[in-house]
């Protein structure tokens, strides 16, 4: 019987791995949940590509400021000392290697750390890769937050990506609902198993040979 954790618990697990003093970008979707679990006694500066440095957690009910949104158009808060700037300056931060960590979603991650997270190639695919490409190549560490399996039961960890790539050999670590994986030169290494999951079960689900921590 495999064990899965929910997205809130996974977001908290990712937040625990972000070092104090880091400059961090949280991608659209599930990664935005990480903001709600960052320790209040540590200084971690959140960046959003639409031009805010010092983003806070989601606002309490009734406290939404319509002018304060993240790149996914979700309402956010601004911490004391936050800075607002042009979109181009925000991308210069991303491309210039000034972000310590970014957390992105994924459709697929390959054994060598290739990331595919913008298109599955279908007729309804979005027309462009967007800012994720800049984050994937610009951040010092790329954490991926995703379910291990698709709704069809296919593994998102793969030997080689079949979807259009966002970045090549850019992923540092993958956080899934079953386990946490490090990307190494020899493939995926299981960093942490959740619940009663085993490496053998994960190898059966992914079809990959996995290394033990």
C-alpha cells in the first residue's frame, strides 16, 4: 500500500529545505503554496516575475488588495520593505543568476534533469514557454513540485522527456506526493520516502532504476 501526502504537506516539506537568506521565485500553480509555510523567524525573500521582491503569503479573507498579485494573477501580500519594479528588471534578476531557488511545476522531468512544464503538445497547448525558461536556466537551484503520476497513471519522472523542453539539465530536486528525489549524474536518487513507500514500489511506478540515498 503506497502512501501519498497532499499538496499542503508537500509545500511545507519544500519550505523546510529553503535556506535562510535565499531569494526565491515560486512558479504558477501548486508552488505558490510554499509561501504559506516559510518559517516566520527566517528571512526568505520571495520574487515574482511581474515585478515584486518581498512577496508575502496569501492575504487573509477580506484583506485582498487587487493591485497586489503574483505572476499567476493570484492575490498576495507585500512584506515590509518590498520593492516594485518593471517587468524587464524582474527578468534581468531571473536571467542574471540572482535567484537562489525557484520552485516550478512539471509535466515531465528526465533522469538528467531536463524539465518539460509548459506544453504537452496537444491542440490546446499554450503558445509559448513564458518565464519558466528564464527561471529554469537562471536560478541556482531548481526545485520541482509535482504529483509523481499523471491522472492516467503515467510517471512524470522519465528516462527522457517526450514533451517540449523548458530547460536542459536544470532540475536539482523533485518533490512528489510519494517521495523526494535528487537529480544526479547517475539518475534519480531517492532522498526521502513518505510513509511506508519503498524504492521497489517507486521503481515499479516509474519504470526507472532508482538510487538509494
